[in-house]
C-alpha cells in the first residue's frame, strides 16, 4: 500500500515513479468535431511556450534559492532561513507543484489570454508573469482536485498526493493559488485598477471553492429524482452550475485581468469575461466526456478511464442520458454505478450504454454551443483582426480536441 502520509526521499524533478499501467476501456467513442488549427506557426508557438516556461521558472524555480523561497513564502526580512529549512520549504511547497508542471499539459489558458491581449490591441510581452502565475494556480488546483476526487494518476504518472503524501499535496496545491498575488501589483500602477483586479481574483477563488464544494457533495439525490421522474433539467442545471463555478470562474478571472490591464469599456469587459467563463465551463464538460473515452499521451493513458463512474459521480454525459435512455435502462445504469466502487466490467457496460445513447454527443454539442453563443456576444465589440479570429479559434479548439489537463 502506498504511504499517504509522508513524502519519498528527495530526488531530482521528474525522476519519481514511472507511469503505471492504466486500465483501457474500449468503447465506440464518437470522433471529435473538426476544428481549425490555432493560428501561428510551429516556431511561433514554440517561442511562446519557451517564454511561458521562463516566467514559470522565475516564479516557481526548479531549484529555488533563498531569495526565491523568501518571495514564495512571504518570509519577513528579519526571519532567518537556514539551509536545511530552505530544503524542507522547497520540498513542502515547490517540488509537488514543479513535478506536475514538468509533466506538460496543453496550457491553453495562457494561449487564450495572449490572444485576448492581442485582440484588444495590447502587447502580450508584458503579460508573461500573469500567464505563468495563472498556469501555476491551475496546477495547484489540479493537485487539490486529485486529492478530493481520490484520483491516483495525473498526466500519465502518479498524482501528487500519491507521490508526496496527502497533507503535503493539499498544502502545496493551495499555496500555488497565491502565485497570482505576486504578479498583480505589477500589472497596473493605478490603485483603482489594482483593487478591481484583486476583487476579480478573490471572487474567482470564492466561486471555484463553491464549485468544488458542490462537486464534492455530488448530485446523487438530483440524479435519483431525475431517474425516477425522467426530468433531466434539475440535474443538468446542478452539473452546469458546478462546472461554471469550478472551471468557468478561473478563466473568467483571467480574461477580466486582461481587460482591466488593457483598459476596456464595461461592455467589452463583460463580454470578454463571459467568453472566458464559457470556454472554461465547456472545457470541463468535455473533460467529463474524456473521462469516458480516455486521453492518451505518447501511447500512455493519462488517467484511469471511467474514474467518475467508478466514484459514483454525476457528470454531464450521465445527466444528458436521462432524456436519452428508456427509464428502465437509465434506472438500471444509475443504480449500477451510484455507489462508489463499481467493478471494471460494470463501468465498461455503463460507458457503452452512455455512448450508444448519444449522451456523449449531447455533452459535446452543449460545450460547442456555450462557446459559440459567448463568441457571438463578444465579437461585435472587437475590431476585425487576425488576433480576434485566433481568440475564437482557440476557444473552439480548446473544447474540441483530446486534451491533457
């Protein structure tokens, strides 16, 4: 049994346990909808990725020195930091986050924000620290999410709480949220703008924790009622709200910070924020779908397929199935996975039924509709430009492609 209370002996980043074999479930998953490739050549995207990595390294270095650790931990000037304490602080706060960062990910949030800056006529060169902090914050949220979901794999390797222990993972993941606090003062020197940005940041944290709270509480009772009555609306609304708060709000915040810094008018600010929220929410919906179909990187599954069903979790495909499956079939399916711990064969049968019913397709279509509706509201506020087109293209591509969170 893996020790969940203490971290392993220190090793160099990226040299921990290798990927373990993940269960493969073969289902006739529908092909994802086609989408245009994001604008910009491979060299341009590589340069942007390198720039993002450099800013991440500046905020969360792989081998932080005393000055970096003092900044990360807001250590007062009159507090000593002996070398042995610095090593423990690195182990406790930085290494769990760095380990997950170094496994990659699509990092679509920084690219979406960069496109937004360009569409507003801004210079993305000045936004590097903000984009890096947003990615570090997201990484921290994944660490905490894996703890609360009981997920044992992330990005094709053991989750942080498996490798470093439960308490260390929770603390390091939460501490990563405050990387954004370190960069906000440099985005604007105007006190009113700074206050507005902090309000956006704190509101996003409140919303995301509310969404995570709903996710932890689950929607089993709402699904019970839906299965009994055939009315999908309440359970769909419950899942939508959870996704909007948990996953939509942080992207909304990122777009709001861009809008604050670029000095947009109120109408454009609101429309851009809603677009970010729609893309973030839609991404979570498609993540629900990918839980049933799987995401593979370099031939290795990045997580166990059907984890949500195995945990008795109500996600968007299951909620959509209420209106698509005959009542008796839906009730039988739901009862088979309602209690956490369903066996692999039961999970496979449930996935097959959901795919055959069209529930995955319905979830994908909802995600597409969210993004397109928000873009329709935003586009009249933006001058026609290649950057505006790229902002739309990236939003669509984010929810239509196989992903690595």
